[in-house]
C-alpha cells in the first residue's frame, strides 16, 4: 500500500490502522517506505502504525545527536496524545528508541530493535572518502543487505545524493560521533522494558555478536535470528520479520 504523508505542526508522519500505537523509527539513510510491509501487516492486526520523519538533516548541527532525536520523539508522542507506545527501530532508529526508553521508561510499553546501533558503531560514518564515485556508493549500499539485489537503484540513488550533499554529510558524521558518545552498555542493565531483538544472521553493519550483547545486557529481552539476512530484516525478509514480531507481541500480551 502507498501511504500519504501527514503534515501537522513541525511533524511529518505516516499513520495507518487503529489500536495500540507502534511508533516506527527509521535509520540514518532509511526511508519511511522501508517499513511498508510492517505497516500493511500490523495496521490490520489491532495496531496503529505511526512512522515519523526524524529530523536527521533538519536539526541544527548542535542538536544533531541521539539525545535530541530521543527528545524530539518524546515531543511527537506527547503531540499525538499517546500515554504508552511500542517503539520499533532499525539501525540509528533502534538507538533513538533505546535512548528514549532510558529517558522516558513510563512511556514505552515494549521495544523492538533490529540492526540497532547503541553498542557498536564502526560502519555508521566511515567510507565516504570516495563519495563522488557512484559504483563505490552502490557497493556500500549493497553491503547493507545479504542479497545485493535488495539495494534497488532508487535506494542507491538516495544514498548517493545524501553523501554528496555537503550539509547532509556533515550531519551524518555528527550523528556517527554522537552514536559513539551515547553508547548504551552501562544503561541497558537498568532498562526493564520488554524488548524483542530481531537480527539478520548476516548483518555486516551491526554483526550478530552485537545482538547477543544486547540480549545479555537487557534484563527482559528475547532474541530472534533471521537467516540469509543483513542489516534491514524488515525489508529483506518482511514476512518472517512480521511473523516473529506478531508472535512475540501475542506471547507477551502486548
């Protein structure tokens, strides 16, 4: 399904379905459409799916950091009038979800992370020295997935355009530094929110041992693997991702 972007106050977001709100948090170069399969599935299963456009490239440079994005998310949840939400985040979106949960635990009913940053940040800001070379950027985009064909021309073009926009590149590097600065290892053992960790066994960006560490450090988490899958499980194996998540939500009564 194609979703229409709502624009209210300073927020742009997609909304579908009725029920318990699941707020979906995209990654650094991830579009809202990356979660179409999640929206299609859960919006008819008793959940309201909301995907805000995070202000990754529109915040002032001083505010381009994980903590500011977590506060922006809190303001958005308040604006929507939700008492409690489920947060689902991929990559940087997972990190923002984790940091928001640390700051506002009473607002988060459950947390789902997939390919999340927060413990290991090696690949986020590196490798853009040859950013004007389309083939280099294409290879980098393909490495995000187990199956390089998932990196469509549209995805590659978007990444290429982002890293060749000087303002966006500066913000990307600022976010990468911020992600390292906001490492969550000391915080996770104090976060008791039920957490579902869904990870690609072949994730090159945040390798499998990162998922294992999240699972060890979080007091109330369950870890699920998807085989032949890279950094964006909800794009590469949408049916399996949705099935795992739906069963986990049912098991937890969420």
